[in-house]
C-alpha cells in the first residue's frame, strides 16, 4: 500500500543548508529524543527516509515559503523555458514574472526556495547515510540506497541549474563546516555517478513486480536509479553508457506507455505503468499541508475573473469550482510547433492545449471584455486541476501524484543515446514507440533534430525543456527573445450574445486580438555570460563567504 511520508517530530526540526547560523540550532528541547540516540532502529530508519521523500516532494512539486508560497522546482523550470508565458498580472507574483521575462536577480524567492529545499533534502539523505549501518538490516541497507538516489537527483538539479554548487557529502555540524566552496562540474558528476552506482550494485533497491503494480513505484526503484544514471551519462555525452542503463530499464518489462495522455497529472494515472518516479500524495483533507500539494489556484483558469462555465461545460472537462489566477499560459511557439508536426487536430495537442475557439466549444463564455495578461490565446489542459483530482478546496491544493520520470522520457533519452552511439535502428525504434502513442507515423533514419522536436512535444509543459536546451547548446538561440515582448489576449463578447443557456454559450460570438508591449527591463531575453546559470541566493552568499556567485549577478 502507498506509504504516507510524514516527517517525525525530530526530523521536522532538522538542520537545512540555508542562510542561518547552524550553531544556534543546537538547542536542547524538552520532550525530544537526543539526536545521537535517535538513529538506531529500523523504525527510526523508516522515519528518516520518509523525511527524505517528503523533502524531495516539497522541493520538486510542493509549496514555497512566505512571499514565494507558490514556488517549487516544477513551476520554476517550466517558466525558465519557452513553453509558457506567465499570466495573472505583471505586478503579481513578481518572482514568477522575473523568471518568465528572463530577468532573474539574486534575491528571486522562487530560485532561493528550490535551492534551499534541494539542500534540505541532501541534508536529510546524509543523515540516513551517516547514521545507519547497512550491515545491520535489510531495511537500513535499502533506505541507505534510496537516500543515495535522492542525494544524486538533488545534485543533478543543482548542477544543471546552478553549475558549480557546493558539494555537501556529510552532515555539517557547525557554521565553519557550513562554509563549503563551489565544486566543479566534474566533481559533481562523478559524485552522482558514484552514489547511483553504489545504490544500484547494493542489490537493495526494490522494483515493481509487473506493469500492473501501482504501488511498487512509490519508492525509488532500481529502474529509477538506472534512468537517472542514464540521464547523467547522457548529459556528459557518455552515450554508450547512457544507452546501456536506459535499455536495461526498457528491457525490464516493468513500464509501458499508457493509452490516454489526458490522464497525466491526475489520480487516474497515479502509479501507472508509465510513471517510473513520482511524487506521491494521497487523499487526506486533514493533512493537506503535510503533503505539500502545489497550489492549483495559481495555474487554474480564471473562473470568477471573467470566465463563465456553462451548464454543459462538465461534458468536456470537470473544472475546479474555485477560481484561478490564470498563470502558465502555453506560448504561441509551443502551439505552432504542435500544429506543424501533428496538425491542428493532433492527438496530444488537443489533449493538452485549447484555443479560445475550442474553449467556447466547451460551453465556456465571458460576459464582459476580458484581458488575459501574458496569454497569446492558448489555454492549458495538461496538469490543470479538475474536480476529479482529490483536491482540497482551500487554495485548490492538488493532491494528485506528480510524475518526475515518465517512460516516454526514458524512450526518448534512449533514442538520443542510441543515435549518438551509432545505433540508428535503436534510435528509430524508441522514437517510433513514442510516435505510435501520439498517433503519428514513424520516422526512419531519425536525426537529432527529430528527437529534439519529439522531446519538446511529448514532454511539453513538464519542466524538462530548459535543461534540454542548455545541454544541447540551443538555449542562446531559442531563448534569445524570451520575455522581450509581453503579450495580452483580449476577448470582446458580442453585445447580442445570450449566455443564459448552453446553446447560447455555444453560439456566442467574440472578437479577439493579441497585443504586445516592449519589456523595459534591459535583462529581458537571453543574456550571454549570465543566463547560462541561475544565481546563488544572495543570503547564501552572506552566510557562506566561500561561495562565489555565478557571473552576471
């Protein structure tokens, strides 16, 4: 059965790698067991690894702190690329607007939140690895292997986004130990490889029992570790090694592509055969906040802010009854890429994106002139929270599982590794499987450009693209004008519209237009020598004098 990852009282107070004086945290607490005596039993080891899972989930798809309350890695990485415009209002959620406009500064709260939460997860993983002995029990050995997996995935995020983050391979005990300098990319990649190789060769990581095993993937599995190691090899251009690891996952027979791409990020797909790694949540309204569901209100459509759901709207999609702020609007460039490859009636396109005309055909209307900031007239369905999503109404907390690694990603990485390693047949086959599900004809003699395009479409709006563009060296060209022109989509209803009936809404008429204004920020667009890496948070630099800021900040 699915595990409930709940922080124990001790671990909830754990030291995180953040801007504070760590010496001040060593304060005796009444009623709390001494740390030195805590890490002993299998039960305590299970609590310790549960804290790692919870911390990773919070970092990747949870909520931030205070002013950056909507921050998480998934949201951050989506805004870094060109799949989305922001939304809402330019004066609202300024951290999100900075990221979308490619004008990030070192005090950006979303960037700071993800950085600190990744290090908080590393700290908790280090506790498991240091405090327990793998020789003492199967439970401890398995959990240590899982902790190494999570330490590696955190360093993958830190290395690919910040470049030279500090390598913390132990529990830091005082403020002097805290002052860890930047590491080199070579040191970091080697460390990740070692962690994952040790986890894999330990023989302690579990696996799903079959395609139908919906609970077996709730832990970090052997196959998830192979996927991550294959990805790390791919980023280092070790193509033969990447091919070997990824093909072991494919040949395991434990994963497959699901039929309905519209169910991704919804409860219907939780634990499905396509999710290799996911952030697990369960329906429990009384513990919504401990599960750190992302806050769908930021990304939901703006019902209550101009939109009207007609009486037959639920025939097409069961929208949240609570309003949204209309962030994460698909970009015209993404929509155009889908149309160029799939056509306007493409299977994936129509499962994941709607035009305004298609929204009207869903029995949805507006009754007054409506201006949608940072919209080019396209509306996201992918990971849009619905009334089927076991959400808790307050702030639209979405408790659906969040995929981190999908099998489609594994196939596309394998296609790329095969192509670069000289296995054209393998590249054709793995790309072909993804296109089969997308209801598109297979390609022969696929090229790297074919794979790049398929990754953009298949993994659209899933936070993968920015890191892909950077590793391919395509980011400066593709993101050159990102944020330089700020769009607004205006919808003007015909005064003769009758919005009192479903038929009237279906037949309503509108005039629409898109206007663009120039962004006055000089940093907007890709800035060479700066935008290659995110800034280290300013308050981290104040505490750690050995940490050097990335260029341009």
